[in-house]
């Protein structure tokens, strides 16, 4: 890898992170609630991964691992249910006559 590629990558990285970050609306509303729900979902998944990693490496509390995995499973099932409802609503909108 030459220096020009490395410099281009370093210049691109902050721009990429800015582009994928969710936009915050000043008024809040449904968009802010959705962002908060997704951040909570990501935190739940992260906690489950951390507990699993700790259980594999240092022999952490098995009860905490089971609790974290149950919370992660519930979060994933909720996200899948919401996704299915959104897809159903979108398909219903597509079936509406124009």
C-alpha cells in the first residue's frame, strides 16, 4: 500500500462515518423515537456479545449470560416483528389503486 492510498483512506474515513450516522431532527417525533429504539437494540446486542465473550474467556457468571442472551433473543424477535409489519404495510400501500 503506498502513501497516497493511505492518505486517501484517512481523508475518506471521517466523511464515511458522518454519512452513515443517523440525522437528529430538532423536533423529535417519530424519527427520534425510531433512532432511540435502534440505539437500544444495538446496545442490547452489544451487551449480549460482551457477556458471551466474558463467559468464554474468563468464566463469567452463567446466570448473567443466560439473562443477556434471553434479552438479545427478545430484541431480535421484536425487530423481526417490526420489520414484518413494515413490509406488510408497504405491500398494502402498493396494492392501493392510484
